[in-house]
């Protein structure tokens, strides 16, 4: 048992990063990731861990951004494909998920007692983003994403535009997920 406490991912080989593996930070930490060439950030306060993307069971009639249901810690959980959610008209995406299986990583998030997976392509960094008053409001360079209700703000970090996701708003906007949780 001492091994599992020393190495949290010893219990689950697919765990890539866990919020238990870092010391709490007095400032707001953000997990940065990439989807379809765009960069996103998510406050780590709701992030449980990052895992290899699991296999998903498709749900009939689901929107394209809903990857399906995956098993996480023996429970079915909804999986949101972040790239498809924020960029639904991306020309290079297959219309049929069977032609474009989920790849990359999944960020496990917990909010209001519910667990969800956010499918992302690539984890970039764990950092502190500039405060809101220091943030670069970007509407001319990325109007579609900056105006999305589930984006809290867009700022510049390491010469990249980062769209900071408002997780409660994202999950509120995806009412389809509540129906899936009832299943």
C-alpha cells in the first residue's frame, strides 16, 4: 500500500497527471491543452486527473461534440470532445466518429458531484495565466471563440492565444449530458 501512496498512478496505469501529485498553489493554476490547433485552459480546481482517452460507447442521437459514454472508476461518464464542441464546423473533421476515433488525452473533471471527461488532443502545460485585468481581450483575432458563452476570457500566454473555459457554463450549456447521466 505504501507504493500506491508514493506513486498515485500505480493504481491506474493510464493516469498521466493527477491533481494529487502537485502541492496546492496559492494562485489559480490552469491546465493548458490543444484541440484542432486552438489552445484552451481549464482551472485546475475542478481537474481530477489526465488520462489516456478511453474507448467510448456512442449514444444514438447525440450531438457531434458528445463522444459518448466511457467507463471511469467503474462508472459510466459522459465524454465531451472539446475540439468538436468549440469548433463544430471544422472542415477537416470526419462527420462519422467511427472514421475519427477519440485520440489523445482526457481531462477528468468533477463539478457539483458529477464527473465528466473532456477529450483533448494534446496536453501543453500547467501554469498561472495573467489576471483578468492583465489579460488581453481578443475579439478581433478569435471572434468565434471569444464570443462563446462557455469561454470565460481569452488571453495571451507564451505567445499563444488561450481560451479559458468556464467549466460550469460549458456543462450548463450541454444539457444533453444530464440526460445521459440519468441512464
